[in-house]
């Protein structure tokens, strides 16, 4: 297995059980706009790639479509199958989908492209398994300029972390740089980029304490967790304090409400 893929796979196997309690309160908020952009509606066959605990597949089923879920983590697949036993889930690679050509009406990926070593190959696989006229919809985190939570983490890491640590090289944290770069990449694998939907969607991630995001990144994530695990205790403490200080600006009621921005993208196979 390619080093970054191995790193991601082992990481999500390790923290799969924490996803629901830590990250789902933010990532689930992007599912309705994703389904709307991809027009995932009644009687369509839909593949949920990088399904995690199965939330996209479940939302698809609620709209009257027929979902199947796929994830590279057997732990995630087991959680999804337990949570949504009426839906079929399987273990598999987004970059080498175990399905025949022209199988699905829709392929969806809620933040999954950020966890594969070759996102463009995953897009090409989505194209391959889609029927003519089908749509591929996905979300990716927006860059820090449009994503306040990402800016907190990015600024703190740039200021306090040792970034020259031994980690497997992966794709950029913020996939592509804007609408036109997304369009070119999707057209390169065959999609019709002209009518591409590309929208910034911002949600509020409510957390109970200023320390919570640091603990979430360190204990329930993978890529940033890998970076944090390779810091000295002094640097780790500085990172923790700086994240807490930044999060305090978003105090609201008894907790903290931090904006998170992501791009919602949908393209057609014509």
C-alpha cells in the first residue's frame, strides 16, 4: 500500500469509533447541500464513497434513492452497518472502486477526497462507474481565507509546530485552489465542467470548551494528529495554548461556535 494511503488507513482504523461523537456535528451539516447540488433524488442508485459511519447513505435513503456505501476502513464499515443495517456497505478503495462501469446514477463523497493519495484518480473512478448523465458530488474543506476553523489550525501550526517531521506526503490539505482549478481537474478525467456547481457553504461547529478542538485534532483525527504526535512536549503545549486562545474569540453561550467553510461541488457525466 502506498505510504500516505497506509498512514490514512491505519489512522482511521484507529479512530473510527470517535468520529461520530467528535466530527459528525460539523460534517453532517454539509450533507443536505451536497445532496441538493448532486440532485440525489427518488429512485436513483447512489454510491457513497468514503462513507464513514454512513450518514450520506442514510440521507440518500431518506430521499427515496437506493444507496450503497464504501469505505477503506473496515472499522468504519462495521460502524455504518450497525447504525444503518438496512443499507449495504462494503470495504473498498475510492481509487479502485469494486464496481463495473456505468453502475450508478450518482456518486457522492463527503470530504473523502482529502484522505486518498491521488484525488484525481478517485474522480476518474467516480466517472467510470457513473451512468451517462449521472452526477458526481463532493465536498472538500475550503482554504483558510474562507474557513475560519482551518485558519486557526493553520496559523497555529505555522507559528508553533515543527513542520519538518517525518510524515508521508499526501495531497494538499485544501484540494485545488478555486473554481477553475477544480473545473480543469474534473474535465481532465472526462466530466463536463461547463455547468459545474461550485459553492462555498459555511456552518457553525459548536464545541463545549476552548480546548476541545485541540483534543479533537490530537485524539480523533489522522493527518494533523500525525503532525502533533511528532512534536516535542514544549511545542505541543504551545500549540494547545494557541489553539485555545484563538477558539475563545468564538465564545457563545456556554460553549464556542466556530465557522467551518467547505466547497460543495457537483459535475455531470455527459
